[in-house]
C-alpha cells in the first residue's frame, strides 16, 4: 500500500474516533449539564487544545524521528482535527505568541473568531433563506 494511502486511511479512522468522542461529549454535556450552553463543545475545544499542545510539544521535543508522519497525521489531523478544529487554531496562536509574533497571534484570533462568527451568521441566514425564511435558528 502506498504511503499516502496508508496515511490517508489512518487519518480517516482516527478522524472517525475523534468525531465520535466529540459527539459523545456533546450529548453527555447536554444531558448532564443542560442544553443552554454548549458544554460538550467547550469541553472538546478545551481538551482538544490541551491534547494538541501537549502532543505537539512532546513530539517536537523528542525530534522529528520520534513519531512517523503517518502517526502524526492520524493523531493531530485525524483524531484531534475531528475532535475539534479549535485545537489546531489554539496551537497556532500559542506558537505565534511564544515566538513573540503578537500581530500574527492577534490577526489569527481576529480572523478565526470574527470571521467564524460572521460565516456562521451568513450560513444561518442562507439556511433560513433556503428553507423558506423565518425563524431565529
């Protein structure tokens, strides 16, 4: 099997596991803490950010040969990418901050947060329009 195919398969399988865990946290958070706030989503974002930072720094400190590119892709892109895309975003902002690249960190924060909210609002409006109007959700 070609390397790109085995890496792609690893990302696919790990992504499925990450997505299932995120779904479980979302359902469990709503069940145990109520549905008024996205507790499960917050948990996956915070836990995913913690895990991404921990794993990324750990592997980086051990050197490039410490983990295969396939394993790196499966864990960071597949599992944590599906568990939460916020983890990658947080790691990028954190890296820019630790490098003293404050404008990059601030710009990334603004782009992802303001842009993400704007895109979500645009998507909500388009969804309502496609569904025939009305409604707040």
